C-alpha cells in the first residue's frame, strides 16, 4: 500500500455546483434520524435479546426522541406556528415528522405493554398498580408516601395570584381537576403538582415472606393513589401525569460574550425552561385537561402525545438497575488488554517500536488511563496537554491531570465548554484544573473543539520527545465500555509535531502552521476529503481501480454527499457504514447505482470513523474524530490522521470495514426508496440464526472474555 502521508495528485476539488446535477433529492436528515430510532427499537422487539436489555433499548429510544425534540424540532414547530410553506422547515415537514414520531411512540408502548411487561411478569418481576396491590402492599405504599414523598410535594392551586407555574424540561408533573371550594370559598378547579427529580421513579416493595418475586411501584402510581391527601376538603374529579419537552440547545453569541464560562452557567439555568415543543400526558387524560395544558404551553393539538404508561420511559433504567437477574441481561463481557501492549511494560518503550491501536470496547480503555498515569508518575515527563470534550461527571483523567500539576508538570487542558448536555460537567472540570494551577483554555470562539488529543512531552537523553494519543471517541471510561472506538498511540515525529502545533494553535489562536500528516477541520478536512473523492473519479475515468469505503455515525454534509454522487456516476464503487442519519440515497438507478449504505445497530453503539480511498495503485486509510456533517467540517476543530503501518491498516480494514460489510445479523441496508431493510431478510433468513455473521459478536469473541 502507498503511504497515506504522500500528497494527493493535483486534481481540482469538486465544487458544490459541479459535482453532479441534483436530479434526485437527498434524503431528509430528520426523517433519517427517526428511521435510525426505528432500527434501535427493533432491538427491544428481538426475542434473542435478554429481557432487561430489551427494556433498556426501549429507554434508549425515548432518550433519543427527547434529544430530537430538544435539538432538532424547533424550526419545524416554528414553521407550523407561522404557517411557513417554503424552506427547509415547513408546515409539511412538521406534519410528516410529527406523524412518524406518533407512530414510533405507539410502537414503543405496544412493545412495553404487550410484550415486555408480560414477559417480566412471567419471570416474577411486576410493576404493581393500585388496583393490583393487596392490603399489605397498600399499607406499605401509604407509609412510603407519607414518610418519603408527601413532604417533598407542594400542590399549587391556580388563581390570579397563583399563575401556571414554570414547568421544567422533561420533569414529571400532575394536573388535577378539583371539585368543591378552596379555603377562601372559591371554585378554582385546577392544581399542579410537581414531582421532584430526587424521588426515585421506581421503588421496590418488600416481598412477602418466602416469595422470590420482585414487586415494584412507580412514583406516579404512588402519587396518583394519594392525590386526595394533598387536597383535604376538596374532591379530586380527574387528573393526569404530564411531561413537557422543551428546546434545549444553548445559543450564545460568542463574539459578544466576554466570559464564556459565566455566560454558559447563566444559559444552563435557562435551558430547562426553553420553548415547549412536545406535551406527553396519560392516555386517559380528558380533553378538558389536555386542552388546558396545550393552551398554557402554546402548543398545537399535534404536539399532544397520549401514552398508555409512564410518560418518561427513560426512567426505566432505574428499574433495570435494581434487578439482580444476570440471566435477563447480556452475558458479562470483559474487554481484553490491548493485544499490541504487554501489561506492565512502559508505554514509552513500546511506542519507540511503532504505533499502537486499541479497538474499544473489545480492548480495554484502561490502557489509555494507564498511559496517562505513567506520564503523570514519570519524573522525565515535563508537560501534558489534553482536550476535554466528554469525560464524565467524575473523571479519572481530570484527577490524573490535577496530580500531574501537583508533581510539577506543565499541564494544559483545552476544555470544550459547549459539549452539548455536558456543559456543566466541563465547567466543573475546568474550575478544578484551574484551582491547582493547570493552564485551561476554551478553544476558539465560534468553534467546538471536538478533536480528542493527548500529548506527552518527555526529556530523553538531553532532548524532548513527544508521545500522542488521538482517538475517534471520548475520554470517558463509561462510554468506552459501550461505544466502539479506535484509540491510536504514536511517537511518530511528524504526527506528534502536528498534534503539538494544533495545541499551540488552540491556545494562542495564531495561524496554524503547515501540518505534516493531519487533516484538521475547519481548514483542511473537507477540502482534503473532496480531493480524495475526486482522485477516485479521475482514476475510474482512466480505467483504473477506484474504491471508497467509509464508516461513520452520520453522513449529512451536502458538498461531500454531492461529491459521492458524482463519484458513483463516474463508476466508483462506494460502500458506507453509517449508523445514524444519512442523506445520501443508495442504489437509485442513474443516480447512485454504485452506492451501498448499511447501518449496523448492535449491543455496542457504533462510533468509530474510518475512511478508505483507493485510486489506481494508491490506497489511503484514515481515522477521524469527525462525522461527515457540515458542523464537523466547518464549525468544529476535528482531526483526521492517516494510518501507514501495514499491520495496523490490515487490522482496521478487517475489523472496522470488511466485518461490518459482511454482517447479516445486526445490519440494515438502505433501499432506493429510502427505507431500511434487515440484511437477514434480504439474505432470505427470516429468523436470526446462529450461523449469521455478527461483526460485534466476532470481535467480542476475538478480544474479550464472556461470563
């Protein structure tokens, strides 16, 4: 294979206008996101998946839908309210998306009520409603309500001096219609009861003596049973639980902000009270109460979701975590120590012999922590630099960096304060690091620093030597056990010099020097990818081999998609493994005949980004922190770096591309009409037999241990 570091032949990049005539529309991004969640929901329906894991996948869909409304839906809602008929978001897109979400939610609750709850009951696990509780259980529930719940509830009766309260995003609440008169003789009939987040959403009830059954009661069932206790002297005529989802994407004009950290703290306080976009109520909620809530939140009727069960299925995770039933979970998987590392061996000595690849979660992320720990403890290490995007609430890496400062090392942390939904955690990490004397910078105004880099500078034999870790994923030990990602360790002088230059650029904001190997967004990455796609086109037109293999989370950047369409029309063979949103049509005659798109949904969340290009005798393989999305190309600091070591290239091609292109068990194939069909169905295998290839299953067997 030709080394990836050599320059691409001088071919003109594909312009947005010249790439290909758009005779067919691209697929709709938001519809594609919902299609992805339909594929995730399939895991909740699969009989070969352990029962509690099916329940967890159901919760994942709910969490994903929450984020869809919080981040993606506001423009469509605004178009509906303004009767907008033109543009990317219109009344038509609002109705199309709303209809699909309603259908998806209906399927969710059908699976929950008709399949999962009965299956749990057969296993002796029940969520017991008030009508099903025996006298002993009712007494226990009453005592729990009086001692643990009622002291935290404050009913709010509505009148001119008590207006409708602020209701936080995704919080659980009750609306109650009352009969009779209040203490002042007035007939105010509506009251609101907020349920504090501190209350457990599912509570285990004591089992009867000798019973092995597990009985749980939901907090909503506890409260609804005892609502009359909250309104003495009044009659509870009707009630419903409800939950509102609000727009929650923080928008700051960074050019006008003098202190980004302070501005974000203020913004976080308001996030819970953004524009209302969705209202969930109990299936039996009366029209009177539902219409009252819609009016209060300024929502149209289509925004109302009546659900036959808990209004927040995400909280099922609390139930799952309380059940000790290994037979109902995935078989325990323990990642192996990376095959290219020897336990106890110095990372610095090993990297002198060549680069190291760690394929997570099949190989343990603990090796990355061990690399940083060795750097912290080594007296010859002088400086450590790291980006922090997502590391978790309690970060081992942050603690190690603090320890490095205490040991006298120069520590620089580039903290991305705008990592969506991790802003508060990252502010806390930044303040903790600053408190011990670390140099903390916040990247570049207007850009998110999404690149994952760790650079160690060490004195060896009178000179400074650099060691780098770069990754497709985050520095979060929790997600490292659930996401597939590639960690790359290197002492390559050219590569580590690039990482050093990028850290310097982020800190000083000076002009970025010419890089040796790395393609960095927002300056070079999109341009470099377009050039490589065009190189495959030129090779194909010259009668030479031309091939593109891609693996990523999302494919929505229009210039890159247009370039792929152009390449397909020139005859380039294109296979893309895209987990989530994809706007590139596949196999459309005369348009994308040579494009094949597949999505793999497995036990682990597919997260690695791998790009392979072949034109003529030349081949390049790249790893990246970036998906092919406009924001990654133009509004983020991202990295893509070449892999030139033949052994590592072969390993990545096998484990990240070829295995997934042959997966029949967990793969879905995009059809010309925009729908996805299971690979097993297309292969004529209606049942999921053990003989079908699973990429994730193969890699688990290759590197880790079960049980």
